[in-house]
């Protein structure tokens, strides 16, 4: 089993107004949440378990 810890916390203040309603990892880029680009890459190199830290609006 290969694991990864994905850093997804932070307020995203430099991306305002995009982060006024959504946390930075969920901002859509090409119709995909930003964090999925990191997850897709990690899957591609064999990672099969993720731990993602969150900070702002973790319920989303």
C-alpha cells in the first residue's frame, strides 16, 4: 500500500474572490476541482491511499 498526505489547507486569500464561497482545493479548473489534479497524479504514480488535510470549510 502506497500512501500520500495531501496538503489542502489554507484560506486561499490570494485567490479571492474565487475563494469567497469555495475553499481553494475545490475551485474548478477545466471543470475539475483543483485538488483532483494532485490526486490524479498521485494515482498515476501508484498511490492508492490518501489523507487530505483541510482547514476552511472542511464540510464541503
